[in-house]
């Protein structure tokens, strides 16, 4: 009987050793597998009816609004100046709300928002209105 038990223990040790080798190989495979890229921004659009006014990219801690290039939204349009005022008022009320308007050759290229991103959601309709008005002039 003791020979049988010793033989079972020996087989069990072999089985456990093989299992540990398999787990070790699996661990090495997992460690060497590249991680997926997690920083893919979400893309949305700002539109009024069927007219798309801007692309919106939401990344880590930042929102970027790109007016559609073909609309040629003028950076000094009254509606854009009004929108900057709305953003400034939000900044005054919420110091952690940050924004910046970028233009090139007098055309609005991009608006970036960081910090308190939920404040942009409150300004979304104002942004749509301003882009629509500025693009129609």
C-alpha cells in the first residue's frame, strides 16, 4: 500500500511540475504581449439640422473642437467674439475651466477646453449657435 501511495505522490509531483511550467510559459507570453493603446479619442460632431459645423475630439482631460474647414469661420466674427465671452464668463465662475481659441489667417481653426470638461457641455448649444451664425456670414 505504501508503494502505491509513494507512486501516486511521485505522479502528483510530476503533474504539478508540468502545470507550473505551463503557467510560467503563459505568464511570459502575457508579459511580452503589447498592451492595447488606451488613448484613442472619442469623436463627435456639432451640427444644426443636417449641417455639420465642427468635429469634437474628447481625449484624456481635453476636448478639441475643430470647425469644418470649408465653412471658413472667421475668428473675429461677432458670434465667435460673443462665444469667447461666454467661455470667459464660465472661466470666471469656474476657475478650473480652461479654454483657448486658435486661428490662422483670420480663420478659426480650433477651440480647446480642459479642466472642468462638464462646463463645455453647458456651452455646447452656445458653441453650435455661434458656429452656425459665423459660418453663414
